[in-house]
C-alpha cells in the first residue's frame, strides 16, 4: 500500500506493495527512476537492451539494496507484441501492475532531407508506439484496481522543436497527446497519466548525439555542449537522473493524485524562455 511516511519526513513516499515497470531502465534516466522506485520499496521490473552480465549485475545490486523484488524482462520494445507482453508477463508474475514508466527511447540527428526512413520508423515505434502498446496493455488492470500511474518520459522536445530532430520531436509531441488522452480516460478510475519533459540530461543518449550534432552543424564537440545543448538551458547544467527519479516518485504519491494530463518540464528553465 502507498502511504505517506510522516514520522520521518512529510515528503517521503513509500511504494511498499506497489509493482512498477520501468522501460529502458538498463541505462540513464530509466535506471535513475528504477533506483528511486526501488528505494521507495516498490517491486520493479527492469527492461532494456545491453550486455546480459551487466544487466544482471545492475539487477542484483538493486535487489540487494532495496526491500522489493527486482526482476528483468528483455522485451524489445520496437516490437508492439513485446511491448504488450512486458506488461502481461508482469501481471502474470506479480499479479498486477500499479506503475508503468514508459521511458525507453532513442534519438537520431539529421537534416530532414537526409533523414533515414528506417530511423524515422524506429523512433516512432519505440519513442511513441511502445508507450501506446504498453499503456494499452496496462490500462484495463489499473482501471479495474482503481489505482494506477502511467508516466511517460517525453522531453522538452515534446513541447518545442530543435532543428535536425524531426523524428524525435514528432514522436515526443505525440507522447504528450497520448498522455492527455490516457489521462482523460483514467480520470474517474484513479489512474493518472503524466508526461515528464526533461531538458538535457547527461546520459548515453545525449553522449551519442554530440558527434551527430557536431557533424550536422559543422562544429566541434565542445561547441555542441556549450553552444547547442546547454545554450538553451538557463541553469547551465545538465538535469540529473536523481532529479528525474524524485519527480517520478512524487507523481506516484497520493499527493499527486489530482495531477493528470500534465506535461511537466524538468529543464532548468528552458521552456520558460
Ligand atoms: P539511454 O540511451 O541512456 O537509455 C535508453 C534506454 O532505452 C536503455 O536502457 C536502452 O537499453 C533502452 N532501449 C533502447 N532501445 C530499446 C528497445 N528496442 N527495447 C527496449 N529498450 C530499449 O537514454 P536516456 O537519455 O536515459 O533516455 C531515456 C528517455 O528519456 C528517452 O525516452 C529519451 O528520449 C528521454 N529524454 C532524454 C533526455 C536526455 O537529455 N538524456 C532528455 C529528454 C528526454
């Protein structure tokens, strides 16, 4: 049961007894969110690609340091059937799903006239399609239980655009539309759905696009970091995965029960400009 632990801190949220899926949690933001939910006592299903030994080491480390059960599901979310099976497998294994964090995502940077069609298709399938297929599979069970939290990792690029990111910006704008729709459908059933919109977070996904951006703009790596990435972020620092874990935990709390359909920027002021 989710309770507020007022004895130690009014802001400490317990997720004891809750079952959470975090897609794309073998790395970066997803792993930061999985850590936060596990630390709050939730059972957590990890998902994502990567070296099996490294994933098992991460799973074991999380299991060692938290009270809940921590498992791993290898669903490849480019595949719609896998995205649904991630949820149905969890319900079979744990008896329910309370929290679904749709976080897995990829990026590709290119001028639109050269944008590879297969990259467009993959970005729509993973960044937008998987969020739909997993949410579709989870929604009925959450609705029947009268409680659920669906949290979609969108981006500031779900709210505004940058050049050379046509597929990503389109998919993330779609994620926010999907979020609002699920929120309306869940509003009377205790199921909230919100989008978290980070600015730049230092993760492998950002590292990977530095070289591509440098190439697309004809500038150096340092110029990409200082003049492109952090130029738009008034805080002049990267958002941390711990901050995104804390925001997600709050959205899972009872205090956030009336927050639904929101696209919440966590961007150091970027979209305030
Ligand atoms: P990351 O590359 O560090 O992690 C991505 C995760 O998705 C990994 O666990 C990876 O294994 C998983 N993944 C990739 N393809 C998959 C597939 N086919 N099936 C299942 N899992 C797959 O990226 P990140 O920076 O942590 O990004 C996480 C999310 O946050 C993404 O949706 C991204 O768009 C969003 N985001 C990131 C930033 C940023 O600055 N890093 C900013 C805004 C939004």
